[in-house]
């Protein structure tokens, strides 16, 4: 399954330095190399948007919790579906 993950700066005012950022980027680079993270973009005002591949919500939870910056963000997560699948299902539903 693919998941859209939007991370926004946590309202708790968590701060982090360059060491935490570097550790987080090392973690993300590892996930990219393993094919778990498909895309990874930051927002100009902090936070970012990523696409993860995981077998379940529970697996995604574990992946996100592995980040050194996990507590610095609040997350919005949506499961993704291939648009071609939606089209195919719509076509099947309208057949006589």
C-alpha cells in the first residue's frame, strides 16, 4: 500500500538542531534505498510531504516512529489508490 504522509511542525514547539536533521536524513536515505520512501519533499515553512510504501497502517506507524524527528511533527496520513483502479471499477459498475 502507498500512503501520503504530511508532516507539520508540532504545536509543542519542539526544536531540533543540525545533528537531528542529519540523523533524520540518514534515516530517510536508508528508506529510499530500501524502496519504502518513494518521494520526500519539504515545505518552505517547515514540515513536508512524503509517499511511503508499507503493508499496513501498523507497519507505517513503526516506520514513522523510527525517525529521530518523529516527535517534532504532527502527521496527516491518507492511503492512496491508483487512479487506473478507480477508472476500472467505474467502468465495471456502469456495464450492462
